[in-house]
C-alpha cells in the first residue's frame, strides 16, 4: 500500500508541473514545427485578458490577478526553469499593463 501511495504522489506532482509549464511557458518558447508560422504578438489588452475599451479599474484588477498567479516568488523551491518562465511571463504582463496605463491615464 505504501508503494502505491508514493507512485500516486509522484504521478500527481508530474501532472501539476506539466500543467504549470503549459500555462506559464509563452507560445514563443514552445517547440514549433519547421513549417509552422511564428505566433503573432498579442496586444496588451489580450495579454491582460480585458476588452480593448475596458475601464482602468478592470485593467488594474486583471493585472493584479495575473500578478498573483504568475509572480516568480510563487515559484520558490521549484525548478529554475519554472522560475525563469514565470519571470518572462511577468515581464510580459508588466509591459502590457504599463502600456495600457500610459495609453489611458486615470482621470
């Protein structure tokens, strides 16, 4: 019974790490087939998951939600590759937020 328990724990950990990699890894870092076209760049509002005409409050709320989810400090104790991916994703989120914040200053 003990061995089965450890096997299930290891399989569960593998599934979790794989899911995190699929979420955190940007499309440009994933393997592409030679005939596949590069992915198009996402617009800042697409990165944050808001509508193009979203109010500043919605943009800030989306930014904070994504920052909580992808912040590199949350990857503490995990593989260095995961932390690096989280840093890249967070840089992308920060750049998108900064672009939208400057484009629409709060009144």
